[in-house]
C-alpha cells in the first residue's frame, strides 16, 4: 500500500459491495468532517479485499474515528481504523 495518510471524522457506510471471491465482505465508506469554513469535507474509500477491517467496520458506523488510508491498485483503501476518544460527537 502506498502513500499512507491519516484522517479523522465521522464514519458513514455508503454501501456493501460485492463480496470477495473468498466470500469476505467489502464496503464503500465515507469519512466526513467540517472544515474551518464550516463546510463539510470528506473522503470515500473501500475496505481491502479479504481484510479483517471489513468485518468490524459496521461497529464504527456514525462514530468519530481515525483511519489510515493508502492507495492499493489505484483505489483508496482502508489500512487501519481506531475509535477516536479525543474528539466528541456533537
């Protein structure tokens, strides 16, 4: 995985994608935050093929999380996810 970056925001599940050939789930996810101008910004990414994060991603729905994302085969992909206890949801 290349160009790893961290983002913090509220996680929303966009869709459950077609399962991998091994039958493991995949998701398209949106992570959003409010910028300094009061506008909503965000990033859309997918869970990796046959990754363990795909099984637990729904536990983070509507929570404030910090994610580590990188490019895998040209697609922005989740590398790691953690619940963010520092920033509280309003």
